[in-house]
C-alpha cells in the first residue's frame, strides 16, 4: 500500500514540475489569457500535490515547528 502512495506522489510531483517548467515567458507578446490559463493550471496541480502530501504524508508537529523556526530565522 505504501508503495502505491509513493508512486502516486512521485507522478504528481513530476507533473507539477513539468507544468512549472512549461511556464510562458513574460513578454509584451504574451497574451494575458494564456498566462492566466497556465497560472490556474499550475495552481490547481500545486494544490492537488499539497493535499495529497498532507493526507498521505502528514508532518509531525515537531517537523512543522522545526520548519517554521528555520524559515523565520
């Protein structure tokens, strides 16, 4: 069962990275609609990844505290 979770997580993360790498380059030629479509797609993929990680690989309270302390330094 755990291997299935890792396999799905890896697939989702690869897709998210692929989506981010496909970001349109900001320029005067970039249509605002194209950027909006890409942005919404990546936001959706990112939220799906975070929700999956939270559901299947929850951080312990100590891990969260440690991460926050490192970030706030």
